[in-house]
């Protein structure tokens, strides 16, 4: 452990001593809960293979994708020559084709497919849009440039009519080609930021994320041009709310507690999920989420953790299965004496989301997670991260987070 890290431990314990009773002050060195987790993660780093019965996609270079696009187009042309309407066999991305890989703890796309034909009135436009997106991908690969989803839509507005149509075609193209979205050079606009103990290189520019004020480095969608240079961080903290991120950045929290902070300012975008995974995997450090104490906060954690159903074919590139839910937990509202007036009444939408999360197989097998969501539903109470400031603006940075990390109080 570095001298700077040992000093951070000492400062952490001194800070806690000012805010907690003798019964709750962690013993010297009890921050080892995070260190023990790091050791366990390193020992379990086996790179397990994906199971049978799922669609496996891989990163592919431009040359390989060129060949696959040409092969698809030739197949369509042969069908026309034979007098058959051109058709494409696409992976079925519906909920009924989602598989939970329990060993790797990922949501994955199954092997079921669907046929879309130019000879069908119902799917003719879909096929035309898919071929147009293939053409756009081919152009991007040839020129070695990237395009946002919005730019793809504006490339042929009359055909796509609405961006939802072009987005659906983009989501179909990647698994059709057996690759991830990043390889197609079509990117989604990124909204995440990063601060803390990290030095990286972005398109040749060296960036020290400890020296960017409170704004941080804006995660780029062009992550294939970003290289992680060095870091002495001991954990990654993913923060749901930008307001909480600002609170931690203002006091330069990473100087006292060696970490990297990342936020996507709400629901995570693809670039933020990819980069969170990269940080956890490449640096081999524990990762935690700090979200609102409500069912939607738990859902956001699950998206970072195991992936989303819409992009299940990309889960191996987007998910961080080692992620832990640090807070704010439902049980924390009582444990940290959050005043009743700072708690919010759960809405019917909250209850619906909670019940949906509880039905997920990966949640059902986690008793602590089930108990916390059930507690929310029983009490019909929720709270934002900012409710912690009812104990003072410094409470989040100086008491709540250090205590959680010291005691290993996470799910």
C-alpha cells in the first residue's frame, strides 16, 4: 500500500470519529473490507466462457466487417436473381429471447431469430432501412470515421421517418453482423463524466482526471481512441446523480479516499457503461454504485451490473458483473435517521418498477437485494441521495460513504 493510501486511511478514521459514536466507529484498518473484495475479485478473474444457446458477438475490425457486409448483400442479390424476395434473418431481440447467464452473471441474447422479407408489406420497409444502415456502416468503416445515431437518422430522413426507426435498425445491425455497436462506428451521444485518480489518453491528448476542476473529463463515444495510462485508485464509485457528483468533486474526495468517480447523470448511456466496465476490468478494482433509494435507482444499478434487455447481445461489452450496490439502500433511511419529511411517497410507477425488478431471476437469488426492495414496497417510502444532506452538506462525503466502505455494508 502506498504512503498516500495509508494517510488516506488515517484521515478517513479521524473524520468518522468526529461524526459517529464509539459503538459505530470502525476499527483501525477496517477499510480492508474493500481490499478483501479486491483480492476476491482478482482470484475469481477466470474469464469464463459464455454458455451455449446464446448469441455471441465479438469485436471485429473494418476488414472483417467489410467482408460480412459484402456477403450479406450478395446473399440478397442471389435471392433476387432466383426470383425470391430479398430477406434477412435477424436475431429476435424481444424479452422472450433473453437469457440470464448465471455463471457470468449477465443478461444475454438467445439464439432465436425472425425473418424480415422485402416481399412482405409488413416488413418491407424494415428490410429497406436495414440495408440502408448497412450501407452507412460500410461508408463509415471505409472512411474510418464515426457517426452518432442522430446523424444516421438525418442521413435519410425520408426513409427512416422517425429516429426510433433508424435506432431500431442500428440495434439490429450489430447482432446481425455478430459484433458490438462500437465496431460498426455508430455511436450514441455520451453524457457521462469522470474524475479522480486516473490518467488517460484521449486521441493523443494526455488527461489527468485529478486536475479538471469540478467538471471532470467528459466520456467520449469514441472510446476506441481512449487509453487508460495509469491509476492508483483502489475502487470505482458510480454515482447516479450529478448533484452528488458535484458534492464529492467540490471537496476533491479522491484525495482522501483513493478512487475514481463516474456519473452518467441518471440512466446510463452506452459509453458510460463501456467505460465503467473498462475501468473495473483493466484496473481490477472493486466497483460500487451510489443511487437513489428507490426502485428506479435499483434498476439503474442493475443496468450497469448485468446489462439491459434491449442491448442484451452487447452485455459482455457493457456490463460490470462485479458491481456492488453501496447505497442509498432502503434500510439506510432508518439506519442513518433520515427525517420523515425528507422521505418521499412511492408512486404507482415506483411500485410497478419494484415488482418488475423483484421478478428478475438475478434479483430473486440475492436475498439482501430482495429484502431491501421489499422493504421499500412495504413502507412505500423512497428518498433521493440528497436526503442525506439533512444531516449537513458534509454528511455524504465525510460520514455516509466512509462508513459504508469501512464496514462493507453493501449488496
